C-alpha cells in the first residue's frame, strides 16, 4: 500500500488530475501555514518561506489557504515569524522587480501555454529550472494583501510591531538613496525623455500660485518630468546624513508605483525603451495624456492586484475609531498623499482617473468582452467578475480614498478669513484635482461619468427586465463626481453650463429613488441629497430649472413639465415613500427646494399640489411636535413658498392658487400653540381608535357620541379645515387630501428611526445650524402691509392636565417633551408674513371671481388674473438671494470617510474577503443571514462614522 502511495506521488500530473496535493499539504501539514505559529524564530534563510512565493496560482489560493486566524494566532504565539514573513516577502518582491527575468514573457501560442502547464504540473527538474518571476511577484503581492489587515487590527493606535517591522529605518553601508533605488527596481532616464512629449499636459494656470511654484509649477510638454534617479531626492538628504535605508512601508509604495508602470506586467511591451522596463506612461488617453499606449487588457488583472495591495495599505484608516480619525491619521495614506514626487502623483492620478472614467468606452476592452457585454442577460450566464469591471471598481475606490483623505496634517488649509482648500503639502491628489482647468479634460470626465449614469439607468428600465446588470461601481462614481464638484470650482461651473448639467441632476435623483428602499444604501441616499443641495445653491442651476428634461430616465419616474417639476416630484417621492426612515435626508432635500424656489417657472398643477402636501405634512402637529428638529423642515418649506411669491409670483399661478385655497392652514399656523397642536393629535388618535373599533365590530353610536363630547374646543376649527379640504378638492389638485394623509402617516411611522435628524444638523449650512429660525433679516414693509401681518400671540397656552400628560408621554420621541416656550421660540420666527400678505391681497379677488363666474370658467379666469397680479405695493423689495450651501464639518468628513470605506469593505467581501473578520473600528458592520442574492444586498447595513449611533454602538460585530 505504501508503494502504491509513493507511485502516485511520482506520477506527472500536467492537468491537475490528482488534486492540489502541495496546496492541501500547506494547509494541513505541520510544515505548512501552521508552522508560522508553532515554531519560534524561523530564520529568514529557511526554505520554509519559499512556498509562500511559488506555491499559489491565484489570489483565491492565497486567501483560502491563509486565513486571518492563522496570521492572528501567529502574531500572538510567534510574532517574530510574522515579522520575518513580511520582511522576506517584501525583500523578495523588491529583488524580483529589479531582476532581469521579470516580467516573464507571456505565452505567445497555445502550444507554449500547454507546455508551461505541463512543466508546472510535473514539478520535475524542468519545472525547477523554469522560474516564473511574474507569478512570484503576484504571490508576494497577494501574501501581503492577506497578512497586513491582521497586523493593522492589533490595536487602534499604530502598534509597536507595526512600527518596528514596517516603519523602522535600518542603517546600511553606503548611500541610502542608492540603496533605495537598487531595492525598488529603478528605471533609466531614457524612458522619461521618450514619453515626455505626450505626458503631463496638466498645467498650473496661475504661475504665481505659491504652491504651484514650489510643488506644482507649470509644466509644458517640452519640460519633461523628473528622472527616476530623482525620486525622493529631496527626501533622501536627511537619510544620507543618517545613513539609513527607507522603511519597508516606504519601499513598498515605491515598488508598487514602479509595478503600476512596468512594461510587460501592467503596460504593453511595445512602449519599452531599450532595457528600461519601468516607463511612467499614463495608462489611457485622457486627462494629462494625448496618446494612448495601446491595448493592455491582458494586463488588467495585474493592475488590479497591484492596486488591491495599495488599497490594503491605505486601509489602515479603518482600524481607527471615528473619534481618533483626525488625531491618529494613517501613516500610510499620509505618506502617499504628501511625500510622493510630483511626477508620481500626476501619473498615478491620471492613470486611475482615465481608467475609471473610460469604463464604458468601446475601446476600453477587448472585442470579445465588448460584444459579450451587449448581450442581454450576459451577467447571468458568465461566472466570475469581468477583469475590466474589477479594475474600474478598484480605480474608483483608490481615487475616492485619496481625494477624501483629510486626517491630521492632510486637512485642507486656509488663510484667515478665506475658505480652506488643499495644497500640495496637505494632499497632493486633492490639490491637482483642484488645479484642472482645461475644457477638454472637463468634457472627458463629464462624458465618462454621464456614460456610467446612463448605463445604470438603462439597466433599470430596459425592455427586458433584468437583462442588464446594474453598474457595480455606481456608488464610487457618484462620490468621485461629488469630489470633483467640491474641489474644482471650474468643473462645477462647466457642468452647470453644459447641456448635461440637468441630466446629471435627474440621474442622481432617479438613482436615489431606486435605492431609497434599501437600508444598506441609505448612506448613498444622503450623499445624493447633499449633492443636490450643493448644486441648487448655484445660480446657473436655477436658471435651467425652467427648461424641459431631456435625460432618458426610467418611465416610472417621468414627470411632465420642466426640470423644476421633476425635481419637486422626485423630492416629494423621497419624503413620502420612505416611512420616515430617511429623515436625515429631508433637511438637505427641502433646502434644495428652498434654494431653487426663486427660479421656479410655470409649475404644473401636480407639482404645486406636491409642495402643498409637503407643507401639510411638516405642519401636522403629530410630526411638528415629535422632535426638536422638525420645525426646521417647516421653516424651509415656507422659505420655498416665499421664494416663489417674491421672485416669480406671476409665473406660477398654479402654486399661488393652491396657497390661496389653503389659506386657513397658513393663518392657523400663525397662531399655533402647543395646546392646539395637542388637541389635534388627540383628536386624530381618537378617530383612529373609533375606526379600529368599528372595523372589529365593537363600535357603537353611543360610544362615538361620548368620544365626540370629549373632544375639546378645537372641534369647530377642525370642521372648518375639513370644509376647506373639500373646497380644495374642487381644484385640479387631484387626490391632494389623500396623498397628504398618507404623507402624514409616512412621517409619523418613523419611530426610533428618526434618531439621525438631530445628529445630522451640523452637516447643514452654518446659516441653518447656528442661526435661529427667525433670525433672517425681515425687509421693511409699508404701514398698509404691516396692518395685515399676523399679530404676536401670548406665550401662555390654555394647557389642561390631560394635554400636559399627552405632551409628556405620547408626542415626542427619544425622551423629547415639547413645551409652550419651545413652540413659541420657533413659531414666532416662521417666515409667514409674505405668504399672509399675498393671501390678504389676492384672496378677496379670487373669491369675487368665483362668485361671479360659473365653475367652468372660474378656474381659467382666476389663473389669468394671477398671471397679471401685482403685489409689489404690498410686499417689500425682495432681498438678495443667499442660498444655503452644504458646509463641511469634522462630523461630515468622518461620516463620508466611513461611508467610502464601508462600500469598499462590502465590495471586498467577495470573492476574496480581504477585511472579513477583522476588528474594523471606523464603522459598524451588521451582517444579515445568507440569502440567494448578491453579497451587496445580503449585507444589511454598513453604518458610517459618528452619525446615527452612540458611543456604545461603536464596536465591531464580527461573524465568528
């Protein structure tokens, strides 16, 4: 029997028919991965480390055969072995990159590919003699991808192990700079001379810019980038004095950048100059490059592997709690955004950006992939992830991480009295994104992003349901666009001036409507709401709201009318159909309406009804008194009405007509008290109880009469309101009452999910967060108008004992108890005066027309009258427009950082599980039960940052 076993072991296995015995042995035998923890002080020269470089054939092999528990166990029982593993694998990687055998030539024919498989399978002398340097480099990269997350999670602060192994500089003989270049595989100078004519067309428009003179001065095609020998030359001066080698972490970054631009590994071999294999050429034509290096789809998997290790190094940030994000910045990300030479920053930035934005370009993939991508239901037939999709996704992820990073000294700097902004010394990637100014670059970026949005929209409303897969990297594309709009004012102006500006707004709103019902996507909904608020603050945006919408959007979201009509309907749908689960989004969305209101023109009847329904919902006492932040929403809706009445009254007769018919609600709001609101709440509760009893057969006439007698003196007022609703129903505002009641129910059902509203208030504009609701400057009005304005009300309400008990027990949530003093503090500051003046001026005229004309002709006559109405003599002169802009704060920066890394974490769960089961501290991870669907849908929620949770929930729920 033993002879048979020996015989089978000696049989050649070219097609792996006998199984992966060496890999199984690595997992199960004592000499495999288990030895890392069981044997102390394994020497760096031990042959044990060789299997980590030559054994694996794919990334899945590494992530399957080496688990985080293996590394974690070794860190506790034999930490010196993990340190040795990192040193040995890193040194092997550095040496391989500079070795003449790397990269190994790719098989040029089927026969050569078959022979290589046979040599690999036999494992004989030929296999030992044929060394595959490319495979070894990839295995080094993969092992580091697997080991480093377990090292990062040791503790929240950089551990002693991490400092000693990855950041310690050791003394070496000779020049440190020379040693660095030898270890990282430096290239010669001829490459840069050959590629300079087509590279780095990014220029600093203002040559007098202080930072531009030092770090990013103007560079024309005649001014070639610095030579590879000059990499880190200035940084090397203190190293020469100390006679030390750069740390392993620093050398890893240099090595990864070299691998990103290595001919035959990540770039086509045809652009190699002489024997210099490192050529700093931007991957694709676009920003910063006017030439295309040629097709490189066969190297896309290698690019993805290199970028994945770069992302793992940058992920040190997720093992720091949110409270320490600014005080304990990631040393890895800090080094990458501050210490890279200008040439490296530009090459990496443009390569990542051009690859990501070029995602849907026909020439960005091979012919077979392009044809297959157009077939319906192709994503159901093809297993695995498309290499091109994986590359684009990780390019977007790295871009978002680099453009978002503002921890510690990387925080944007600003002179006193001036807005803060990035510099080349704080974050070079944010700085150079902000320096883009060419229209051709803007057109390239905008066309690429819009193409991604169009692809996503096409997957939502195709003729064949589910025939196209949704865009996997849509969240990252949205965040990248937000960063472009935030950092580059010229790009923001270019977007709004272009014909695609309103299309982008429509795509963002449609995407929000599609994902609003997915709890795991609520973070992205918040991103979209802040983007809409930012765009709405621009005057160019408002001027285009009166144009028709041309974007191809799903039919279910199509709204007749203008862009403004579509915006109102979309925001109404976001508020009315989310059952209060997105209360943290409401302020930004309503502020967007308030910013846009002065530019609304010819709003349709249904859009006017939607605005009135929002007003009725936010003015409903059960919603208004349930949270301290809810009156702000009512304030913003009233501001929107004021904007229309002061700047476009004659151009919006439908909305003015709706306001006049709802005059009783506005007038009652001017005299609102806590007692009146509590009576209304109790009346509604009693009516619900009566309906429930009647539905169960327990209702009776006597019981109804008793309840009617118990209703306090607010009943006559409510009867008038019901009559008013019937009168309002005679307009063309179809189903207004029913829709408003449904919206009331939706907002009231929020329950405990409304906790985020208060915590998100700092994310608003300072004018929102720091200013009282009534502090907006009130323009001077005439004596006639002053007499028509509402009078001040007494602060003392006629509260009864039962109403006080109701206020203390059943109205507010999360312990909030409304008081009359609190009600008076915001009620007196509501911007009702303009609305009440318009009502007092126009309502009698409307009533006269209705009484003198028949019902068939009254509506058109009233509309014509409102179009020609002039209330300038009553209203004060409109003040200058001051839109509320989204303002960044530390809380909002932490939230977005955690959201970005949460998306990356979820995406990394499949197929490799890069950060699975590690002690992530930046955000909270909640796992749902496994279901037969995509992993991004099975993860119920990735909640980010300091927002929406208390300190007690800032822990990690790990699946054991």
